[in-house]
């Protein structure tokens, strides 16, 4: 499942995100969602979230 729809992501979900500095390489970072930062119901590049460790990025995969 990709991270383009807000309805698919809840706090506590295990996800893989791409950090801002990793967008060119596409390197993914795993973590648990703390906050959902995107307000719209969908986003073409992925919903922006904050992980429990404080990192912020766009969701590329849900359920790792």
C-alpha cells in the first residue's frame, strides 16, 4: 500500500518515509507515525508525517 491517501494512515502505523534530504536518492526510513502533518485527504507525493523519533517525511509504504 502506498502513502498517497490520508485515510490509510493512523498514528501508531508502521511506515517507510522518504526524508526531504533523501528525495533525490529515494532512500527510505522506517518508523512509527506520531503525527499526520498533511491536512488534505490525498497527496501525489505521499502524506507528510512525523515519526515517533521526530523525523518528518512523506509516506512511501505502509505496513513494514
